C-alpha cells in the first residue's frame, strides 16, 4: 500500500471524525433527532473533504518534515472544504435539517485534527532521531579551516 494512500485515508478519517464530533459538540446527543442529517452530512463531508484533500495534494506532504508551508496547505484545505459544506448545507439546502453552525465547528475541528496528525508524526520522528544520537558520539570532519 503506497504511503500517499495511507496518508489520504488518515486525513479522510480525521475529516470524518471532525464531522461527527461537530454534531456532538453542537447538539449534545444528536442521534435521536438528527441521525439521518448526521449520516447525510458525514457522507457529504467525506466526499467534499476527499476532493479538497486530494486536490491540494495533502497526501503528498512529508509529514515527518511538516512545516509552515504544510500548515498553510492544511489551512486552505479546511477553509475550502468548510466553505463548500457551508454553501451546500447552510445556503443551498437549509431543508437538510442541519444547523448552519455545524460546518463551521467541523472546519475548526478538521483544522485541529489534520494539523495535529502532522505535528504528532513530526514530533515522533524528531524524538526518535534524538534518541538515536544521544547514545553515541558523532565524528565530524571540518573542511576548510585553514591553519587555525
């Protein structure tokens, strides 16, 4: 399985988890009254999120070297996805029965989850690199020091 497929799957899972959690944060217990809108929103969100994540190339990022450029890409992906969902749910089809605040909460959580995934991977990589270097000395060759 290629790494980009695994990264895409993790991003989509984080995006979908943010969608579900946004319902719980907004409505406390959405299942009795909002089971169908929740399912509809999660499926719609997965399609929109998958398209935006793939279009902006988030799976091709090197998570162990994530930096400011990657953070901007994650920000734009969540902003675009949130904007599309807000237009579809809040403006285009208010009869879905989904509160208009759900896409906004979802966007904030998705930004946190997608950025958090990259931060965790980078911190783990840096921590494993420090452990590998701490137990031994590194030999260094200095070139061009002259007679000093």
